[in-house]
């Protein structure tokens, strides 16, 4: 068992109608760390102890659908409003009126929306990899926008399809996915062109050996989590992309007014989404953006690939609000 797993304090916390398995450690102002796809609490293993040592209480849930948390059957149970309410309810359950929230990948939209829907409770917000923008329905979910080319978010829309592919060999799925989105992979490996009829893993390069930031032991742990939860819940998040807009018409012209920070690996494939302009659009939607930090050589899994730099950057931001 790795040091990042030893003596972790797990709690099953009731919030917003679900139970979330959550690592809860430390005392002080609350920081909630949110993972995305395909991850679990373990994404943040390098950040927990330094944040605790800096005087924070840290809560790191498996978000709904993931790991040891509840995974409701209904697709629409994974909408952004409920996901944001999960976070606020977690803080309430831990006895905090106000809190800091940090999210990566899908955790970033949850963090941004928590800062919008529970603004009075969020002291500050940080997003890793995914900037806040208010999209338009269908942009990311309809094949017509991608011609004859494969687009993974379209592929994820039909229940059961990606689940069947990913669950055939969970270790292979995770190994390839973590590798191709990282700074160690060949350029554009994740977004390589292939026909719309392809599957997600088709043609993706296999790492000859795991990158230094991902051990076989790490991969073992991730595999056990997906053997437990499957991929249905995690993929259902993608099936709510358009519904999320329908559920939040009041946010059409809303801006995030809490102090905010954006961090990304400079090689993160997500930075190229939307023609590469999403991060610039964030200046319009986030009124108190304290910085955009790009970490050299890192890809999508920036807090695993460059843990020290991410931890120091986050601490520099979060300590202002302790």
C-alpha cells in the first residue's frame, strides 16, 4: 500500500440524497478537491498532506457515480445542479458555512457552478484544465458538428456503448487514457483523427512503460475503483451536457464573482477545445480571475504530472482566503 493510501480517513457523507465516500483530513478552513473523468479521490493524493500541513481541512470525495460513492441509475441524476448541491451539502455535513473549492476536468465545471449557484458560501474557486465558459446546446454533443470525424463526447452520448468498450479491459482503458492525455504522449495523441465509426481506444498509442508519475501500484488502485463502480455513472456526466444548460437558464449571463484561479498543463489537449479560445473567453465570465498558470511539459493530469508545482500554486492562492 502506497504512502498516499496509508491511514487515509474515509467518511461516508450524506449530501443531497447521495452518500459520497470522502477523504476528510486536517483542521481549519475547508478546501474541497473535486476530481473528473476517469478518476476518483486518488487524483489528489499528492495535494492532501501539504494542504493539511498548511492549516486547512481537506475533503476529497469520490463524486457521485465514482469509486466508493453512490452511483444512481438515472442518467439525469448526474446534472450540474445536483453535482454542485453535492459539494455544498458536503461542506454543510462537515460543519462549514463557507469553503474553498478546487476542481479538475469535470470537477472544474462542478467547482465553477458551485461558485455560481452557492456564491455566498464559496470563498474562492480554482479550476484545473477546464475553464469556465457558458456553452451552447449541441456544440459538443452532435456528430454533425464534427463531420465524419470521431469525437469522444459524441461517442459517450449513447448509454452502454462506451461502457462496453471500457469495461472489457479496465486496466488497458485507464492506462491508455491516462497516457494519451498526458504531456508524455505524442502531440495530439488523444485528439488524433479517426472515422466517426471508431471506438475511443482505437488507434491510441500504448505506453511502452508507464510515465514516472503513474506507478503500477497507482494503476492497481484505479482499476479496483472502476471494478467497483463501472463506467456508467462517470459517462452519465457527459450525457447531461445539454441538459445542464436547460436546467440553468438563470446563468445565461451570469459571471463568477468569487476570487478565481485557473491552472493547466501547457500540453493539455483540453486547451485546444473550441478552437483554442475557451481560456480567453473566461476573462468575460470570471470577474476576479487572479491568474492563469500554465505548467510547462505537463498535460491533462497536471496535479499528478507536476505535483509540487501545482501544490505550491494552489497554496499561494488558497492561503489568501484562510
